[in-house]
C-alpha cells in the first residue's frame, strides 16, 4: 500500500500538459517567466491591499507605456476591471453605449447591470466595431429623465470578433464621444494582441487618441490571473479606490497580481506573447483558406479565427480538438490561439479539419 506521507508531486498533475486546443486563450497555462516572477515576489512580508513594493513598481512600468499620469488599479479579472471602470465613469443615472457583441453585454453574466447598476445601450455592428455613426443610434436624450443618460462609450480592442480598430478609428470615436460630453472606456482584455497587430505602442490607440479609462488585460496573454484598471484621464473617474473594494476586486496579497503584470510589461514579454499568438492565428487562417467549404467570417487581425463550416464537421472535429461554436444556429465557430500554441498544434488541427471535411 502506498505510504500516504510520500505522495509523489506528479500525482497532483491532473492533465496532460502537451494537449492544447483552440477554445480560448484562457485555456492556456501561465508563461514560465511569470511563474518565475511570482516565485521572486514570494517570501517575507509585504504590506497588503496594494501598498507593497510590487504594486508601487507597477505604477512606474505603466507610466513607461501610458505616460506619467496613468494610474493602475490591479484587479482579479476582466469582468471586474470593466465593472469597476464603468461604475467610476458614470453617475447613478448614467448609461454606457457599446456594441451588441461587447463582452460587457453578452459574456459577463449581467455583472455591469447587476453589480455595477449600469444601463447598457447596445448597437448592432457588422464587425464588432463602433463608429461615430453607430454611436449616434444611442447617443441622444440627455435631458430626458425617462431615458438612462448616455455618459460613456465602451469599445473593445481587439474586438470580440477578432478585428482591430486603427488608432484613427479610435480617435474619431473619442472626439465624437467627448464632443457629446461622454467619456471613452476601452476593454483591453487583449490589448497586447491589438498592439502587436498594429505594430504600435499601446498608448498610440489609447491615451494618445483620447481613451479615458482602460481595462488592461494580462490573463489572456500569459498571466495566471490579473488585470488592471488603468486610469488615463484622472478627470474621467470618481472613487476608483472605493469602488474596487466595494466590487470585491481589491486583492489583499496584491503583490502577486502586480508582479505578474510587471513581468509582462517591464520587458517585451507582453509583445512576444501577443505576436506569437497572432502569428499562429495567421498560420491557421492561411491553412483554412485552402480548405474548400470552410469560410472565414471576419478579417483575422489578432489571435482569433471565426469560420463557418458544416455543423456536423465541427461536431466531429470537436471530439479531436476543443473549440466553441460562436453562433450555434449558423454553424459559426471560433478558433483561438494563445501564447503557447505551437506550429505543430496548428498543423495538426488543419490536418484534422481536412480529414473531417473529406469524410
Ligand atoms: C473582451 C473581453 N473582455 C473581458 C473579458 C473578461 O475577463 P474575465 O473572464 O477575466 O472576467 C473577456 C474574457 O474572455 C473578454 O474576452
């Protein structure tokens, strides 16, 4: 009988680390450089709730990316970053204009409405992107007490459909929103993928063009967990500190969130990871284009490929690789690459796709 006092470490590994799919960049593990940074931050005592050395240093690192007035508030997850940001940017009677496909509208379990108390005013978009014209469909009625008051425009970069706004497109949105007295929030759960795709610094399409508050994403780009609300325009928010705690997003051992973001941002890890994930999506898209009967639905500009193919083919393929239907009725699927997706993963998936299409 095994001695219970000598449990082998590998007995606690409950999965095969060689198996990767195309379901989500959230399925990936943690980048080894981030794990190493976490180990370095371990040991000793550090002041809790954000007064630690790591969170202090994170501010300097954020300044190097977003300028000296940027202030980062680390949080646990992307939903939390969005809910805290949007609450801080609106009055109790305020509303947020966003794309119908926005994560805040379709994938946050109603948290912006129920936790944040926010009204979302949604607009259908062909490609996940808002424009000044699309914003105008909801930007009215500021003096009408029967209507929640549009106070914020929230955009996602890159979008939930894998498309990327150009800096000029974001500038046009910011100018328009500001002209109407509204502020602009950017959900940057995949901001690194967008920067890698555009090949510009992150500030080029955020504070430089007028974005007021950013939800900065780390998790999808190699962190275990950890995002940050980055306030780019201090005049656009109120009570951020208090709202973060009130919204259950204040980590007591914050050093372990901050050091992950520092590990991503102090050097070029954020960019290396994002460039790699994007390159794997390009490789995948190129292979898919050569398969008759499979249609790519949106421009592949970041780390996601959206496709339409016979539903039964997808169902068979899902037995071999994990991925999600995006629109079950239409047979649309999303294939997503991560920082750890390999060329062999992509090639094996393409082979399986061809085999299942030929059956
Ligand atoms: C665009 C976007 N925003 C926000 C989030 C929220 O992240 P979390 O699941 O960490 O709350 C996600 C997660 O998939 C996302 O894709």
